[in-house]
């Protein structure tokens, strides 16, 4: 048998709130018929018709209030339950509404369909109870002799009071409810009066409500209140109705135990509030879908923000319509999977936002029942940033941070594939080019790390333009690059690419207002069946590159076994050189420097020699370039400076010449560029006790002219220290007279190349004469190197050259022989 729907009247002047209320009723499965009126007057008229089972009244009704309407309705004799709707919980407003006769109250933005349904059904149920009560009252009027039994039979704790509040009668339930204090024969209002020290708002509200009913201010009164005990807390609902049969203005007071209902309602309210907070504040997107239609019914704020649609735009749409799945067909397939398992998950699902941006999300969907309907909750987590970070981490693991090129690890993988492919296909050829920038350290030291890094980046871009798409260029570190040429026809293809690289990198690169350029040395290893491991190919290409550097740089060399032998020898030399510093295998020889005016000894030039344990005495030309290249020259140079000064100071004790005996020490370009060079020399002079004027520092003109401005400052500091400054090998490098006269130099040394050709070569004689004249004009003295014949000596004396050294006077001597010469 079909039941009649419950008729609900909504008195609400805000159409939006009406629509929201209507949507809440639409979520309740049948049983309710909603009528809406939008103003106070229409609402009062509808109430007085008595056609509804329950009435919802908004607090704000234009210039009037819902509380006023409830009072008017009560005065007109309306006994339909009325529920006050408020925007937010307000205790004062709630008490006022209850005094006016409201049966309950609801807070709008905290009310869900489930709560609304339960409240309405409870009100209706309570109305039925009240109707039973009225029927009981009717029976009482007609069957007063059965009053006690009737009261006892009612499912409530009941007391009858007269107009003054005096208790006339109570039922058995009341006696159990009141325990020892059943109030029989006493005044109920006086018994409820709170003690002075108490602040019991519920007691005050109850007394006020009962008085209003007794005096006819309201037609009925009800309230919920807690009852505390040491063991538990119970909730009761007080219902007060007028009952004229017991005297003018008498009333029936009922107390119903609603503890179970209140606790269930409180738990449900708390649960709904928690879910609401989670739903609203979650940092993942949440969509609620109707299982039957697959359409969206709700979306949380994060989902709205992620997609760029408003909530109203999302509601009623399917997932494919908002860019979350590919199309309608895919959406249906996903829902079928959900029906089978009640759960679906996509770890990497593409999403397109309203403005067309692509995102990646993790998608989890679960189905469950809510209010009798099957719904689906979709949890969407935006993983775009996480995926981007993962991509960057992978990219950085296999790419050079500075240039963006593949790094060694990624290049090795490409090379492995090339070797494997060549093993499977006999006619497949590849080539590996090992590249190293020549003199890159000079760029780094002279222009700074920032420009040097920019130069490496620009070099990488140029290398990329010289290659085909199938080729791979990588940076192994520092100034080393590699190129893998895949599927070439012959070695000529590799040579052709190497020539393109030379031409491309030979052009200056404009950086920060200056042109920077250098050459490049390239080694090539061509694929052979013998290559099984990547390190073998890299080793041979690297070997060929070192061969290119040894032959003058700026060139290409192709690997062959003979190159390997040569490079191994160079590596051994480098290792032996490092050990030589540790094992103190170096010694000094001393070549006398003579005064050409009187043929007397004036000093010595300290010349380093290497006493190799296997090769014997190694001349400087065989190991100084390698020491310069590896940086070992700095340690060697410090040792030479200290040992030469120490030895001279020892010799000076037995020296009987008119002028102090001097020692000349060569400074390499690397030593001269050290910022603490002056401090180093100060410490050596202090430790050895040598007078600064006895030390002559010889610097090549190339080292001085590389950084003329910096050199001027450095030479000035050395000059202030008191040492003598010589320009060594003058005439073989590039000199600028505009700088030369500014340098605080004491002496020029003419290179042996010009001295050895004097007499046989008029041009060389003229050069020597010019250098001597130039030095004298600048206030400098001159030393000629490589004097070997009496004719050369005569010519130099004729030019007024002050000093000379060479085999004509003496070969370089060990310390003991030099000591004998001093004492002679």
C-alpha cells in the first residue's frame, strides 16, 4: 500500500536557498512533497490553512523574522511542527525560536540530505506521539476514572500541572524518572528553579517555556536537555502541551528519553562534519559521481582549482567531458571495470584543464552506497610536478649540468650499443672522436671561470651543429668532449667530421665584449672486431688525442698501436715525474756568469737536472714541458728557488770578490702567475738568510707579455722586495716596446740563438747590437747566453755587453766544481 507523501512547507525569501533546499530533498528517496512561499504574509496564510505536515521557516523574511511568524502561527492555533532555519548556529536565536514554539532548528550550511530527512521524520513521528497524547487527553476527559492507568500506559514520563505549576498527577514512568523526588504535591516550577550558585540555562529555559504554555503565550513548548550522572549522560526531550481539563491553563509535561537518538545523531553530525572538512580542505581533487549516470554531482575546491572549471560547470558532466579521460568510450570502459572490482586506479593519467594545459594525475575510484544511492568517489592527485622532478633527476643523471650534453654515463651506453651492433653486423662501422681544447687552462686562468664556462657552452653548441642526428656528442668533464659517429662508410668520414670541427671551433667566440678562441686536438679510434669493451675504444681515442697534442696541438691523429706505445711512455714519464718530487731525485747544476769587461766570475745560473733511477741524468728539455703541463713545475720551482738561495748563501761565506756573488733562477710562466709569489720569495730569503740583491729572477718575455698589465704590478712588487729582474731569451718572443720601458727590469738576456750566429750571420749580429743598444737606452744591463767562441766574445765586448755565459767560459757545474771555481 502506497503511503501519502509528507507535505513540507518552506517559507524562504532567498531563491538560492530554496534551490539548495530543493536539491537536498531531491537527494532523499521519495516521501516528501515540498511547497515554497517567498514572503512573510504568504507564509502566514499558508500556515493557517493547515494543509502541511511540517513547516520550515527561515529566520530572515524581509523586514520580519521567522520567530515572529512562529508566534503568530501559534496564536492562530496552528499545531503543525515548525523548524527554524538559520544561517549559522546561534544559541540566543535557538532559545528565542524554542520559546516562540519552534519544534527544532537546522543550520543551513551544516545541513545534509540525511540530516534533513531524519529531522523531518523525527518531527512527524513526534507529531504522531502528540496526536496519541491528544487522544489520550480526550480519553482522560471522558474516562477520568481511568486516568492513572492511561497515564501509566503512555510511553513517556508524564506529569499534569495546573495553571500555577502545581503537580496534580504523575504516571509510573515519572516516578521512576524522578527517582526519590517525584514532585508529587509540589510546585513543578519551583522544583525546577536553579540554585543561586548554578548557571543552568536548561532549567531557566524549561521554566520559561512551561510558563509560556500555561499563560497561553505559545501553544506548545519542547526542548532537549542532558541529564548527568556519575555513570552516564542521558538526553531527554521535554514536551509541554496545554490541558484545560485540569483547570484553566493547565498543562501536560512529558519527558521522553531520546539518549540513543541524540547520540546517533551527534555521531552522524560529527562524521558528516569531519567528512565535510576533509572534502573541503583536501589537497587532492575529489569528484563525486552518480553511479547510474556517470555524471558529476559534487567537486571539492581543489578539484575546481585544478581543472579551472567552476563547481556549477562540473556538476552534470561526465569525466571525458572535463578532459579527465580520453573519450566517452573510455569513460564507459572505466565504469565497467569499477562495477567488476569496486575499485580502479590509474597511476599516470593525462588531464587537460579548461585553459588547455596538460597535467598528469594519479586517479583512484571507489564505489559505495550513500542515502540509498550508489555513488562513486574519484580521488585525483596532481603528479605533474613530481613527474617533472623525476624527469629532471633522470636527465641530470645522464647529462652534463653545464652544457646540457650527454655525460660520460650516457655516452658509454650509446657506445655499448654501437659495439653490440657492430658485432651483429659485420659491415657496420663507427668511429669515436676524443676532443680536448688546447690551452683551455690559459683561458680559465686569464679570463676567469665564468667566461671559461661560457666558452665551454658555446663550444658544445658548435659541436652539435657539425653532426648528424644519429651521431652523439658528449662532455666527459673539464675541456674534454667525445663524438660517436654511427654507421659511417670509412675512416674518411670521421676525418671529414674532424675537419669540420676544427673549422667550426677555430672561429672566435664573442663573450662579454671580447673574442675568445683556441685550437682543438682530436684523436680518432675506428671500430674494429677486436673492440669488445667501451673502455678500450675510449682509451685508444684518448691515446690518439694525446699524440695530436704532442705533435703540436690543433690537429687530428688516428689511433694505431705505435701511438699507444708513445702515449704510455708519456704517462710513465708523468708518473715518474710525480715520484721524482717525492723522492728528491732533482739536483742543480750551476753555469758561471762572467763579466765581459774583466773576465771575472759574477755569479751563477741555477739549472735543474733529473737524476732518474733508470734513465740516468735527464736534461730539462725532456721533462720541463711535462712538468708545465701537469702543474708539477710549481713544486719543482719552489724547490729550485730554495736550494739555489741556500747554496749561494753558503758560497758567499768563502767569496773574496769585489762584488757580491749572485744567483740567477728561472721562473716559469705558471710560477709568475701565482698571486703569492712575492710571499714565497720573502719566505725563502728569510729561511736562507740571503740578501735580496743577490737573487736574480729570470722571466721569459712571453710570460711577461701574456698579461702585461698584471705583470707590471707583479714586477713592481718583486722590485720593491729588492731582487734583480731579468727578461730571459729576449728576442725570441713577442715584445711590446710600449710595455718594455714600463717594466722595472734590470737586465735583458740575449737568447743563444742570436749569439751563436754572430759573425756568420750579419742579421743576427745586427739583432744583438740592437738589443744591447735598446737595453742601454732603457737603463738596463745585458747578458749574452751561449758564448762559445773568442770571436763572439770580441764582438760582444765591442758592443759593451756587460755579461756572458756559455761553453767558452764553462759548462754547467755540479755544486762541488762550482765551489772550486769560487775558491780559485
